[in-house]
C-alpha cells in the first residue's frame, strides 16, 4: 500500500480556494499528508483531480479522422458510419486487433491526464477488455446507442437499461439529438415517452435541442456531454452550450472517438474554449472548463462521492502539471501532453517523471516501462512503446498517432 505526500504544490480542487501546500495519499485514497515518502514540488507544479472524459468510443481511436466531403456536412450520424466503413482509416485499423485499439485508447486517455472515461459500447462487447486498461473505463452504466428508430440496438433497451441505472445508482448514457432530421429534433420527447428523462441521464451531443428541450433537461437534472470538435467536424453546429449553462444544465466535456473528434482530451478543452469564443463573442472561463471536466463529469457518472475533487476520503485520482501560468485554471486548459508530470489512479501512479519513482521505493515496478517524452524520461504503466511498434509492424509503415507523445526506441537502444 502506498503512503506518500505531494508537498508544496499548488492544490486546485473544485469548490475550494486554491492553496499552496501538501496533499497526502494513503492506499487508494486522498488522506492527510504523511507517510515516509515526500515529493517536494517546490511550488512549481499544480495538483488537480485527474480529468474525466464523459464520451468516447474506445474501439474507434484511430487516425486520421473520417468526415464529410469538403464543403459539406452531415444531417445525421448515419452517413458518417457508411463513410467510416469505406475509409482508408478503417481499412488500416482493421489490421489491428480489438485489444490493440482499446490499448491505444487507454493511452490516448493517459497521455492527456484522463483517468476516468466512458466507453460508449455495450458491456457485452467491452466487459473483458476495459479492466485491462491503465486507466478507469468503468462498467457501471446503462446505455442506449441513441433514442431513435435507427439506433444500433445496443444493450437491453432504453427502459430496462435506465431502470438498471436507477437501481444501481449508475448513469444512463445515450447519444441524443445528434443531427437535424425529424427524429433527432425530438430526442427529448422520445426520452419523455419512455419516462426516463431524469438525473441519471447523461445525454451526448444534443445539438438538435430547442430552447424548450434545454429547459426540460435542466429541470430533470440530466447531464450533457459536449463534444465540440466532433460536432463541428460532422455537422458544423454544436450544442447550445451557453444556454445550457445559463439554464443550469450539468455540462461536461467529451472527446467522442478520435475518428471524428479531437486528438485527445487536452486538445478538446482548447478547441471548445475557442469555439465558445467564436460562437458567443465571449470567453468561457478556464475555471468553468475545469469544473466541467472534473466535478460536473463525476456527477454525470454518479461517482461524485469517489472522484472529481481532491477532498479527503475520495479516490487518489490526481494530475500534476508543470505550473506555467499563475492562474492554475488557465494552466490546465492551456496544458500540452508534455506538461504532465504525474498521473495517479486510485493512489497508484500510472505515468510520471522519474522523480516520482520514490513512491515505488525508487525502482520501476515490473508492470511498468520507460519512455521519453520530449527530453524527459517517464515511467508508464504497461508498454505503450511496444504497442506503438506492434501497430507499425501490423500496418506496415511508421504510423504516427498524434495522441502518443513519444517515439518508441529501437530495440537496440531500448532501456527496457
Ligand atoms: Fe459518440
């Protein structure tokens, strides 16, 4: 069991005043500072709850993205699915195993500071594979693909999946109003018809919402996953996010898969902020974005008692970033993959620079490997370099994936 203190860090947590001080971890949880290992951050690092991505498809994170023909956009997601299946991206990724694709997605999360993500697929397809990832892709959710007549019939049907979510205190997650055809425009009414519109609902996209829909969703206490990049790429329109925030909807952020979405979560934060500025001529404060991807997302997942803030007793899900900006919220939103110093999942470091190895008693544990990000040697859970090499071997050329911030070493100069 680990017991350590991150000392003299800028501690940033939702609902709390930012302070410079110490954060303790004992076992899986955040605890009062103590233990025999202390890492002194010397006021040069910001310590946040690690980030939460409320929407992704972990089998689909292969690049480049596939979208509509130049100058045109889709009306619904359906033609995209056809374009994807006919694309070179799909052909190329078909040479990889499902395990490869899921492992890549795990690292897409990890290298962008995300330790909790929802994989929007039915548990029948992902329950064996999610526990193998280096981050938390949880299995406790109800789902529908989309509440419309052309949905993909995932799970056990809207009513049963929702009922299971309510009984277990899980979220019920579904794409909704992802488009502008007649049905997509009436997604909220479909939920009402099923009698499932409530605070268990985590509704993804919601770009076809009317003002009335927004009011109903706010009143029900439902959450929304805003996937700005994917929406603009496919439809050139996104959710009415300013109205949603003003109406009190619990807004969170999702990447969607990188086959339509941004490269990773850090890229999504920047894109969404810029998009908001373009749409509304005003800034979406970095502090709001921080809350969307921590405490709001934890609420949407019905996990607010465990994750989303750095309160004592919650799980030690921690992200440490270089402090490049005096404003810690700006520091987060403007961060790049190279700014991550440490990522912790339930008390256990899963990625970090070598000074944090002291937490492991100074030695690289057996399930970890070493990579170089920029000039910095970093330890990481699993073997992403081996995975990257395997992907390249299978596709037959030196594939670049923009969410992997390193080049694998050649076997002759490997330190592993
Ligand atoms: Fe999606």
